[in-house]
C-alpha cells in the first residue's frame, strides 16, 4: 500500500493522534494505536505515542498500513465489550515520571488498580510489574508496588514506589496525611457554599456498600473531605476536592450524604429530582493532582488534566 500523508490544519490542532485517525483509516482505535506504537504511523517523520496532541502543520504519515484483523464469527473468538474496554484502558496507561525510586502513572477509568478477591481481571499492578519486574518485591504479594488506590471507574494519578525503602517512605506519608491528593468531580445539583468540609465517619452499611454515618456515630472510621466550587452549570457543579484521609469510596459517599452525588456513579449517584441525561460510562471523578516528598526529602508535584470524555461533558453543559 502506498504511504499516505496528512497535513494537520488548524481546526484539527489539539486532537489526539489516535482519535484523529478514527474513521480516516481502516481499523478500530486499539488497532490504530498498535500501528502508531509499531512505527507504522509517524508524525513529522518520527515515531510518537498514540496520545500525542497534534499541532498545525504536523505531517502524519501512514506507512504500509496493515489491514485490520478479520472479525471472527465463532462466538468463542469474539471480543466482549468488557474485554475491549479493558484493552483500551491498557492502551491509555501513561507514565508521567520514571524515577529510580518511584513512578507517577496515569490510570484510566475502567481499569482495576490491583487484583481483588481472587479476580483475575487485567489490572494496573500486573501491567506495571511486567514492565518493571522490581515491583514484585515491593509492597504486598497481590498488590506489587501499590501504596494507594483509585476505584476502577475513576481516572487519575497514582504513585508507585519502586523499592521497599520508597514504599515505606510513601506509606508513612499517607498515614501522616502528608500526601497531597486533589480530585475533580461533577455533581448533581448546585452546591450552595463556595467552600466547605465534609467530616462524616465512613463505614460499611448493612447493604454491604460504604456509607457516611450520622454525626455522633462511634462506628466506622474518621474521614475528612474538603471541597471548593469551581464552576456551576445550571443544575450541576464542578468541584475541586482535597481528601485528608483515604477511606474506601470516601468522596463518593461524602458527596452523596451532602446531597450532591457524583454524575455517572451508578453505586451512590442517584440524584433526587429531575436532571438531563448525561451519556457517560464511567464516574465523573478524576485524581488531578498528586504531591509528595520523595525519599530524598524533596517535594514533588504532578498534575493530569481531565480526560477528553470528561472535558466534552463540561463543554456540553456550558
């Protein structure tokens, strides 16, 4: 096949390379990403990443593009929607910082942090331990390199220690609430106070789900969530959240208890009243900022902007 060149015009500047090519060349998004990673699709003559953001006048070249894999009719060989979603989640993993002591990784929505209750589902810990074998000696046996977690349908930054020394360093900082963790969440309703704190204790309810317990409760664990209103959208509010404790589903149950459940949260997010339908197959919760002291005592801070699918929702609400 003859090589194909595409010169990026201003209206397409800012688009991700892999998403820009969908519909322009044969194959699914995951197949296009493989072509990019394999060097068969280049930008300005150089191999790049699927998440490269295009610029005006960039030259995208498709080199001897391989045809998409044939679709098999046998039921046993079909890729289920859930498996396809997991495969795409693996493609979205990005390493923002690769230090000898730690990694800072972007975890996409739809991917588990580590194995849970014998679940063999693909997860971030297994993915990273194959790429960085030293992680197998860090932390707990079924949670190699994992010192904190994000829920499966939450995206954002994760800190991964690469040595037992770094693991203990970060574990201590989490216990002493020295790690900075900031989230963005879109909630149902217009939050009245511009800033505030939610301090309900968090424990497991009879239903088996986590719950914010009534004030004065002695059971459960202490939990503190601070929030700031960033923007209101006529029935919705975008919040910045800072959690000083790391309880299971803390942000989700705290906001639910306050009367402002998170958009897309099928477990805790049913709002009271009527709201327009928002098409979202994940929770609108994103770990945007992560700050910590490295093993040498130097403060490190990282930021990852909202994923494109969440930015699109905000644009639609404006």
